[in-house]
């Protein structure tokens, strides 16, 4: 079956999901990101790889960190960035998503960065661009529904590789609200593709989706058991805005059972790193002593995120040689 993310030469045309993405392409993105990390330390933080290209940020769902890092990444590549205020745009007047895309394409868009509450919206846009023979326009999924958040997954892989060097001897635990987390899905696909031998999911029954074992994941409902001897801990935010019904007794009860405290962190390997896609709920998912401690790499994740998004966009634009 044809992968809608790849062109006929097997090159990246869109970034929609990590699922099904060849290992060689994931490594190519991570390697390209390495070359961009040092740009942040320069006095002039720009390279001309996307000069003259137009990137439209279409955020149909609220986001601060992801939208800002995409905007910074675009500007560092010298692209023209247009942030569409969706609340004030024609979609609020009843214009369809694809009509919006056609109108923006007519303004010579080169790339759409899309965040949408509906799973599959970036796929719909990518298919429409193919169907209307606009193959020069690329789509980056910046998070769709509960489905995928591929650039977050990639920046998580970059962070793990930076600190741990090799994926093939790691135990990685993903903790918390896995049911509603598109980050967890992207991370699981990336970790298994990159050869991590043991991926663990830790959380209460109500926040663990079915089918995790089929994805090659070991499931734990006991935090202490799940954290034993792991190398990497990825904490997830409780996605209260995506929950329907009472899946948890209270935030305090959740922290008692699944909050990452210094005592629980001590069960992992001594050199284990702690990650979080943000924004963090201190005292709910993670203790401040851990979030601000020596093993946390949460702020470096944000820095690496800019380089990873630069890598994705430059590869899609065909600019990076």
C-alpha cells in the first residue's frame, strides 16, 4: 500500500504520522536536526534554506509551545510565516476546511502546518492537495485529535538519542494518560521502529487504551513496578479537555498513585532521564523536585524541538542537501 507521506521516489512529501515511517527517514530527520541545533547559539540565528517560501500555520486547536516553535523554526529557515487566526477566519463563517486550503494555496502557500481537534484532518488536506495536483505544497501534522503528534515524537527521539546515544539497549516508560495522548502513540511507533527492546506503558486502567500489547508494549498499572530499572521516563499531561466522563477520582488521588516523585524516580536507573511534552501540571503528574531536578531534560526538549521542526520543514521543502 502506498504511504501517503512519501512521494514516488520514497522521499518525504508530508509528515502526517510516525506510524509506517521508514527507520532511514526517521534517522535522516534526526541527523539533519543535529546540524541545526548549533544555530541557536549563533549571533545571527538564520539560514537561507527556505528563503522565498511561505509557511501557513493553521492551528484549529489551541497551542502555545508547538505553534511558537514552528514559527521560530520557519523564521530561522528564512521562510515567510503566516499565522492564521482561525477564530477570526472564514472557517468560523462556515467555509469548509478544503475551501480554506484552496484559497490559501492560491496565495502561493508552500507548506501548511496543521493542528486540528479531528483525527485525520491533515490526511484529508494532503489527499486534497494530491487530488488537485498541488504536489509542491507540503503538510506537517502538528497534532490531530487523539491520533498523532509526529514532530513531538521526533523531538522526543532526538532527546533520547542525545542523552543515551543508542536505542537498542533501552527500557523506556511512558506514564499517564495514554488513552488521550497523541504524543504517546507517536512515541511508541518511533521507539519500536528505532529498535528499543522494551517500551512500557504505565497508568490506571481507565487511561490505558486497548491494543497496547499488540503494539509491542508492556503494560503496568502499578507505577513502582513499571519504573523499575528504566532508562527513560516520559511523563504525560492529564488531558482533561479530551476526557468525557469521570475517568479519575481526583488530581490528588492520581498524584498519589502515578505522580513522579523523587522516591519513585529512584526506582529507575541512576542515570535515567525524565521527559515531558509540556505543559506540566506540577503536583499532578510530576513533583517539582523532579521537574527541576538534575535528571529532568524537559527544557532541552523544547530547544531540540526547534531544530527538529527545522529539519522536517527543510527536508520537505527539498532544500537540505
